[in-house]
């Protein structure tokens, strides 16, 4: 709790629009764990897909809905070279950004679909692409995976 309070005090919402009480961030111990996992994946020639609640890719949602320390998380992800996709929610408008070969997809809030409608998607992962097959009001997308050295083992 002290780490959260200190971070929030150093980042006032007037300057950092994401620093609202309906957002959150990744603590230093969690960042260390994430960096270790990405390093291990790189060593093992593996690729990793990340799913998280708060968007962490600049431009993938409204600035008011980003994780508090999204820039640090984004840097860890993109510098690893092993993450083709980061899937998040939180911003019900949805969004997308391609940053250094990583797709940052913020899924539209399907919970707000009209009553009685269908709203879901199936994600297909291939060696060279990720395909979102949307049903009802859910959007479909085809995302190319940049060519990367080594094997194409993907982990979700």
C-alpha cells in the first residue's frame, strides 16, 4: 500500500490523466516478475501473449483509462521482443495500437451490447497472424505477427 500511495502522490491526476481511482498499476514486485518471465521466454525462444485488465499500450485507449505505469509496462513488453499481442479491456470504447511489432488491443466493452444480442469473439493464433472472429456486435480483426527469429511457440 505504501508503494501505491507514494506513486500516486508523485503523479497527480492533473498532470497524469490515468491517475484516477478507477485505474491501477503494476507494483515493483509484479514488474520484476513480468520482466523475468519475458526474459525466460526469450531465452527459451518462446512467444507470449499477455491479457490484462488495464490497457498498457500508448494509443490503445483513452489516456484516462491507461494503467498508472503503462509506459513502464509497455517498455518491458516491447523491449523483450517476445510479445506479439497484449489484450486488455477496461476502456469500453476499445482501441488499438501497434508499437514496435506488438499489437495492443483494447476490447470493446461487450457487456454494453444491446439486450438480447450476441457479443463474443474467438481468437485464433497462427504462426504469422492472430485473428479475432467476432460474432454479433463484436468486431473481427486480422493482425499480422512480425517475423521474429526462432520458433513460433506461442503461450497464452
